[in-house]
């Protein structure tokens, strides 16, 4: 039932930007209804806000992407791996209970790449995901992404838009 124990071993280097992503086990749907997305977003806020700056995210039916920055004033950060593991594990428990299922929901190995050299490209890739995945024709129409944070239309405001604009050298209308 607990997913992603391997994530605990991943270290993140302060001052770097990372593309972090995972998908459902066997490409399984991990968000079946709107309340699933909303619950995951609340868990994201709770688990990630203390250990990184979230620069962009998207939640798709069978996977998610985060673009995160590790501030230099946070020492070597194995706790971020643990926080992501907790996020996935607690979400899996709730999902399994809700849908009367057992077992892992996420693939066992969390993916992460240092994206400091291509962070702006990754930022746009993350936001284009719902359009390329055929979920919407216009980015504004997918509310489970940080795109709305940059348009000031998202209610959750999980992303530090000022940090994203500064770190990625984005213009104010970059989305």
C-alpha cells in the first residue's frame, strides 16, 4: 500500500532546480475525479512548502510533474524525498480506501532530474502537458496546473510565482 520507499534515498542539492515526476503503477489512473486532484493539491501544500519552492506543477489523470527549487539556506535535503514519499503514500492510502483497492498506486521509483540548465523549457513543458495530452484545448481550461497561478486565476496559489519568474528569467506574462 505504501508507495515510493525508494524516493527516500534521493538527495536534492541546494541551489538547484529539479523536475520531479511520477505516474500510476502500470500507467494506472491516479486521479479519477475532481476531489482526488483537490486532495492531492492539499497534501502537496502540506508536505512541500517547508522544504522547497514549487515553481510549476501539473496533475494529469495518470501522472504528475513538479518543477522545484531547493533554496540554498536549506541544508542537504533528504527531507524533500521523504516529504514526496509521504505525499504519495498518504494519497495512496486515501485513494485505496475510497476506491476499495489495495497495493501501490504509484510506480515504485520517483523520477527526478536536475533541470537547472533547461528549467524554462521544463516550465513550459509542464504547463503544455494538458493540451498535448488532449485534456483541454486552452491552457486556462485545466485547473490542476500552476498555469493559473501565473494568471492569478488559481485559488490554491501553491507556486511561488515571484521565485519562478526570477529563477527562470521569465517575463511577467511568461505562461
